[in-house]
C-alpha cells in the first residue's frame, strides 16, 4: 500500500500542496490541529493514523525512534530531511514513494539525503 504521510509543523505547506497535486495521501499538523504538540505526541498521532511522519527535526526524531526500538514499540515510519528547496524535497520524495510502501516503513527511519 502506498505511503500515507503526516508532515511535521516544520515542513513547508508548499511541499504538502506539491505532494497533494501528485496524488499523495498527505496531511499536515496544521490540518489536524496538532501544531504545537510535542514530538512524542506527533509520532503517536502519526502511528495511530497509520501515517509515516516527515520532519526536519533530525535529533529529536532519531531519539524517539531509538526509544521505540528499545521499548519494543513500532511506529509507522519516520522520514527525515534537512531543510531544502521544495523542488529538491519533492524530487527525492517521489523517488522514495516509488520504491517504498507503508509496510516497508514500519518501525523504520529513512533519511531523504539517501534518495538523491
């Protein structure tokens, strides 16, 4: 099944719109009313909804991923990227979306820098 995405509040809304324009199932923290929530709550929400979270917050989400692994919990996936122009993000993301599905992302962390 194709990835369903949840964009963290630090991700530009223009990127969300570009994904929507390409038929990607994506929602933002702003759309769900979750802006301002902790990273832990964002990951719990994404997991509950079966959505892979995309964020620019590398440090905190690597820590959360490791916490989940240590405690034997699974999340629906984390994708991390440096802040880049929307066009660059989109090009890399579309490569990732073409090759990975929601099952591939379960309890996995992926760095968009690997998808150049």
